[in-house]
């Protein structure tokens, strides 16, 4: 049986994000203790603290400072927006999603925040809501990267027919100059033409969703013809070769 490469990648990335979140919590706790002790001896210095934290990219402290500022100014959209982004990027998806929803209810044009909200809901296993967000982004921007993201989520949730339909549409209407960033099983990423990514997805659907290795090989080779260094189709072809060599076991 062929190892599901994409599923492995998703699990690996979630482990990394979980570790990052635990580290962030530890940093936050240490920072909070230090700041509370400091504030017993001095007046409120939240804005200065925030400025310093952002200067040194200390996002745990920045999150603490934003929370202090929001206690005084609960309706400040700018603070909520910034805190939402910090939360989501550090792995606090639930808190980030709640704040992002509040910000977007006032301003729906924040494309990057919508992207992060889509990622947050994906990590919270709310696939339906995540797909809805990326679908809205695609409708307003016509950027095929969002459409590919939807197809990838369908694939990751074994909804192969829907993923296949989107891949076919993208291949037919592909902008050959468009590139996309693909997450790899080792936690790194690779930039490839979006058409190559779609051919790779078609190959993966045939290999994992349809158990049709002959067509899978055809599509993986199409992907490699466009992007010879593309790691995913190369990995799939290696595993298919081993699978066949072992007699399909």
C-alpha cells in the first residue's frame, strides 16, 4: 500500500505547530510574570513595551502588551487585528479566529487576515468554514492560489472527486506564469509552477483515491516535465516503483 505523502506532511506540520504553541505559551508565561512584577513598581507602560517587543520581534511580549492595551480600549480594531495575527501565527488558532472574526465584521477587505483566518479554521478542523473563506477570497481576487488551497483541503479530507474537479478546472484555465508554495513532508516548502502542482495533485488523486497507478504515473511525469526538481512527484514515483517491485504489497 502506498504511503500517503500529503497526509504525512499535514501531520508533521501540525506537530511543529503544536510544539511552537507550547513554546509560545511558556514564553508568554515567563514574560507575563516579569511584566506583572515590573508593573507593581511603576505605572502602565504598555505602549512602550509593545514598541520594544515589536522592535526585537518578541511576539509573546507583544501579545501581552496588546492585551493590556485592549483592556483600556476594548473596541480598538487595530489592536485586535495585530493580536489576531500574532495568535494565529504562534498557534493559538481559537483565540486568533475569534479576534479575526471581530475585525473582519468591521472591515472585510483585509485579505491577509482572511487568509490567516482560513488557516486557523483549517487547523481547528473546521474544514467547511475554512473552504468558505478561501472560496470568498478566490471570488474577490480570482487568484488561483486560493482555488488550489481549496482543492488541497478536499484532498487532505479524502474528498477526492471535489479535489479532482478543481484540479481539472485549474489545468484547463491555468496561468502558466503563476507559482505556488507547496509544503513538503520534511517541514520545508518548495515553490513550483501552479500547473505542475495541479498535475501532481491529479497524480496523487489517481494513486490514493482511485488506485490507478498507470494514470498516476502519467500525471506525475507531466508535473516533472514542467518542474523537474518538484519533490512530491519524484517521491511518489519512487514509492510507486518500490510498491510495484514488492509485488503490490
